C-alpha cells in the first residue's frame, strides 16, 4: 500500500494511492494515519478494506506528511563511501547517528525555508525507514520485520551550522522545514529489497545526485538492528539512512549552496517524487 495524507495544514485527511495512481480517501475508515496505523494490526485493518469502495479524490491539493505521530527522527551520516570522500571524511567503522527534530518534518512539496543568516543550505536525497513494531536489541536477521515501510526524505542541511558552529551536527539538521517526507509511506511488502532502489535529486533542473541504495555502507537491516541497541524504536519513528554523492558541499571546483528561488526535485524508485521551492526566512511560510 501507498499511504498518504492530503489537505491544508491542520486539516489533513488520510488516504491511499490505488494501483491506477488515484488518491482514495480513507476518512470513512479512520480519523488519521497515525503511528498506531503503522503497526501490523493497523496495516492489516487497511488491507482488509475494499479499495474500490473508497471515494476517489479528484483534486487532493497539498500532499501532507504521510503519517502523524513520529516520535523520533534519527539520521545516519556518511553512509555512502563516495559521499564520505566528497566530504573529506573517512568511511565510518560504525554508523554515524544524529537526530533531526520532529518539528522539521514537512510535506514533500512544502516550502523549504532557510533559517536566519543561512549561507550554506544543502540537499540530500535519502531513503527513509518507518518503524511499525517496537524494536529493542533486535537482530539484523529479524530487523526488517519491525519495518512498516519506506519513504523519500530530503535531509536538508545548513552546513555552516552543522560543521562550523561547534558541537554536534544536529543544529544544522533540525531547522524548520528541513525534513520533507513523502509523498507516500510505501508498505514494506511493496519494497522487497530496500538495497536495490535507484535515487536522484535535481536542483534547478540540473542533476546533482544520481545513486542507488545498493551502495550504502550499512544497509537498512543493519541500521534498524544497530540503532535498536542504543534506543527503543517505536511505531511511527523514522530513520533516514544517508545520501549518495552530489551534495552542494562537495561540488567542485567550489561548493554550491541553496539560495531563495531554487527548486529541488528528488525521487527514489517506487517511493514517489518530491518538489520543493527554497525561500528566505519567513515564519509565515512555516506556520501557515
């Protein structure tokens, strides 16, 4: 299933996308797509619905976050060897973890708003793993059984905040609007191999990233198992798994960073496409 939510901020409705690509409203079946919806019981309830009985939404408008109630947004850094190289950093011996704030999460086509005094905004197309079952000290062999599904994430970053302002990476990763997610949460049964997904990102029509999840250093199963040793993963939690090369910070001969008016398009095979326009700091764009 491809689960999604649509509608204006604060008035989102649950939906799914049928085999013909039509949006089908789920409002008559559930109030919203929440963390509980992503549990095995919640997903089975949706699978039991006759999709043809659901109303078609002819003009869904805004595509919102695919689910609500994400408790943790965990990110993995330097998880592609060629991206580590372009960043001038060594390939890590273990996954590099940091957090993105839940408050940075926005819909896949919502505005990306650069924070005040931003000078090094950057892009990163990434595979997101959505947890469906409570996971604590799970084995790598069993790890994908705890996954509800997968999604596209743009791990938007402010590189000056991230690497030049002291402390951890988090301050350059969790700014408002720095976590576009979706358009869908595609259930795990429709993604038989999360390590075989092509991915790309364009800025202003120019291809910047072109890669595949097959070149991850640490695959999805390893990451779920590894992270579950350090924190309990709960339904609705999101893990974003790193990016292939082609980020602005690594551009040659000089880095290239986001500026107001830029447009990003990005996609992962089978998981849908995102499109964001970049804006200068404006709280109205964030709150409304």
